[in-house]
């Protein structure tokens, strides 16, 4: 049996109806394709953000310009006390410590008693003065008698000269005894009890104490090796002594900015200035001493700390950028620059740069990669790196 065929005219009408019904769908696909072609793809290494996204990410842009930069001489250093504000206390007498009045960390005034020492040197010093003065009186009387006898022709000129020599020797002995008395600072001595009071030479803090009650101490003027008993000083300002090699010595100047870091406080940088450069070299190391002064109000720098010292040299104007603009991509340093706008978005491009990170001024000199006037992302570069 033959299947009846649909009339050709009806098929054409059905196709026409289907075509009319499908026209909107076809038009929709064409519109989407057109939009896709109109939206340009973001090239590799670029980030496009709307002004709203820039504000939310707190991205800041500034023009690249010349700044004050410098080179840096790096050396090792040692923290020491400011000698002009430090007192080293020794005992001028030999004896036994009978009392200690100052503890470590105490604040003391100039002339305040630190410790008391029982010593026979006090009595000896006083007796030496009295004996020398008595000998001078006797020598003076002898000279007067010889002069009278010589006037009466009862003594020779040689006798008078001998008496004059004895008087001069007696005067010299008096001066010696009085000088020793002065060096012992008899004002601090108890002549009756034979005690001597060690006093502070300056106002300051007791930073070191090297005696205990009952120990024997050696006097400075007794011929032995005297030991420092107290160190009085201040820690609110310290010195750092560094060694600069001969090749760099001509670049280091008094007044140059300096920075130090110590292992005790990683990441913390202390700033100061160079205030002295040695006029001679160490014959063994071929280096010269450089001294830098640092404010130390928080007392973080302590005497005898080892440090890394960076001295600013060759200050000049150069194209430079702030450290906040630089990010790392492996072994490379990169920055982001604003290159334009498109489709209502701001375009940023990643650019590799060659910079000098040794400056102490807070600016990094640009050797290659940027030109003056380019719009540089100085804040938020890490956010752009995450969006790549």
C-alpha cells in the first residue's frame, strides 16, 4: 500500500512557518557573537580594573620622577658607649671592699658614693705629707743658719749651697706628697678609720659593677694592674664603630646618613649619622675606623652588640621609585604601570625593572625598565600580581 504524500505546497508553508518561528533565536545568537567580538581579550601580563575595583583594592598611582638617591658602603660594626658621657671608676687605693652602695641599674649623681674601701694607703698618704712638710721646715732652718754662719765667715759657700740643695729636695718631696694626696682625693677619705669612698664622676646609670663585699682591690697608683670597678653612663645615645676598607674610605664623609641592623631585632633599622672618620689605617687590616652616633631612647642597642652598618655615600639625583612599588616574580623585580583605558576599565601592565636596592634614602634607583613621567602603581602592586 502506498503512503500518501504531503502536498509540496504544505511542506513549503511549514518550512516558512518554522523559519519565521526560528528567526528570533537566530537573531539572539548573532547578537551574542557580536558582543563577544566587541569585548577585547586582556593581553598576557596586563590587568584591567574598573574605577570601583581600583578604589576597593586601594591602588595608588604616581608619576615616575627623579629623587635623592645614594650608594651604600656596607661594613660590620660594634655598639659602644658614648665616651663623652661615660665614667670609668677605678680605686686609687689598695684595700678591702667593706660596703657597696650602688646596685646595677641605679641612677646616680656626680659625687654620689658607690662603695667604701678600707685601705692603709689613706694613712700613708697623710703621713707622707706631714713628714715632707716637717723635712722642708728643717731644711729651711738649716739653710738660714748656714747663711748666717757664712755672713760671719764661719761657714763656707759650699755649706750654703748644700743647704740650698737640701731645701729644694724637701720642697720637691712636699709637692710629690701633696700630689699623691690630691690623686687619692683625700676629701673622700676617712683618715681616722682608714676608709676611702669611691664616688661617681658623672650623672648616669650604673651599667657595670665588678666588685663584691670583702674582695681586695688594687690601687691605680700602687704599681699593679688596677681593675675597673664601676662603669657609669647613659644608653639613650650610643656609638657604632665600623671598619671601612681603604677603597671606600674616600667616599665616606662626616655627616653622612648611616643605618645599622642587629641580629637581636630582625627587620628593625636604626638610623644615625657619621660623626668621625679615623685619620689613619690599621696596618694589619688596612681599614679605617668610622664612628656613627645613634639615638637609643628605647635602649635596644646595647654595648658590644655586633651590627651591620650601612653608610650613605655619593648622594645624587636619579630616576627612582619607592620600595612599595616593587614586587618579586621569581628572581626578577617587576612593577605595574598604567598604560591607558578601554571599555571603562583602567589598564595596568607588568614591567620588569633593573633597580639598585642599596640606597639608604628610601628610594630605589632605576637602571632600566621605566621612563620619567610613566604612571607607576606605588601602592597595591601585590593586589595586581594576584589578579594576573
